[in-house]
C-alpha cells in the first residue's frame, strides 16, 4: 500500500456536557494503519475535527487498552496540539472502555498525559450514565503550571499564592479589573471572576490574547465565571488550541479550586458548575484531590476517509 493512499478510519463521537470529541480505538486498527495514524496525528486531528470538512469536534482522542491500567487516552485539540488531560473526554473514555468490557466494572484507571486518573462508573440499564473522576491535586507552583509572573500585563498585579493556593491576580482588561487565579489541573488555567453575565462578553476577543500571553509560556485555558450562589457558578471557557467550547472538565475543576481560594465555599463541599452545555459537580477534597462528576454520552459512529 502506498503511504499516501487514504485510510478508512472507523471513529465514534462522544460528548460530555457538549464538549465533543472524535474518538479512535487504536486497538481496532491494523498495525500499519495505526502507525500511520500516530505518525500524522496532528494533521489528522485538524482534519477530522473540522466542523465543515471533517467529522467536527473540539478535538481528537486516541483510546487504547494496556496491561497495567484499564486504558490509555491521548487528547489533541482541534488545532492539532496535544493536551495532557480533558476531564470531559476522560469520562467518555471510561464509559466507552467499560461498556466494551465483559462485565460492568464499578471503577477504572485511565492513563493520561497528566498521569493516572481513577474513575467511578454509575450504570443504568447496562449503560454508563455518569462518571466520577479523581482529577488529582491542583498544581500551584509557577514553574510547573507554567506561569511567569514577571510578564503580567500592564496595570495588573500578583496578590499572592503559589504554596497551598492558586496564584492570585488582579487583571485589568479593557478598563475592567477582574480578580483572577492561575493554577494547573494537568493543563494550565486562568480563572477570572466577574459580576456581569459571562454571556455579555465577547469571549474570543477577551480570552484569545490571554491564551497566548507571555505570562503563559505554554499558553493557557481561560475561564470566565459568575457566582450564582454560595455553591453554584456559571462558567464560560476558551480552551487552549480549540477556542470557546460548551464545557471544560479540567476548567470546571480549576474553577472549583479558585472558588475555595476566593472563600465561596470550603474544601470538601461540592460546587455546582453550570456550563453552556450542561452541569458538573466539583469537589476539592480535604485530602487534596479534585473530584469531578458528570455525564458522558455516545452520539454516533462512522468512517472517515483520511488523506495523510
């Protein structure tokens, strides 16, 4: 077979709170096709995620089984860049692998670019309807996020944090001063709180410059958050490498941590995060891990003709 011949790629589409990805089960491909897929993965991610000329989605997720853990996932944004973790995709991968199994497992361990993530599965009528994921402990160390406080925008300032709490900032953006927090949940996040309705903002105009700001050497995800009550917030997300998405699981986890840092609730208390595509329940436990609970849905499957 010529290396430039097109490949018929069997895929399935899944979404978690509207955060939709195209998924490939690498174990279903012949060895030579799998090699070509992995060698050209950035190009494939751009092609297959295109909403006009491809399948359409916020990105591409590769799924495989492995001996030491229940499965492995690699996640690519719609621009072809790889990210360490996607919380919504993690729930979908756990659902897919569990439903492919011979028995209804109650828990699974998934290997991600940000380490091993433990998931708990909730079944109904032989289908996984909800997944609770241990997303691990948040990262506050500036070097590990990574975050360069010396490159803050003009008229913005660092207020503290970095030990056992997020980096706390005041950001002045187009004349508006917003309290903000920087941390990593396996990928970097900038969480900004506003008293206004997040839907009133031109999010792309606000967030795109921040995604690639010099203070974020590896770019960042941007969350814009309005407090709805003591234990409820509304979130919009601009994802690194994808633009605005209907939901971001790791972003909701970052918002949960920032909400505790802001004094909205205490560790161990659950925060309801309303996103444009659905609702997630977030809890930053006393022991350190951030837990995320939410739905995972199979949408459809098909064949994509990929031209390397």
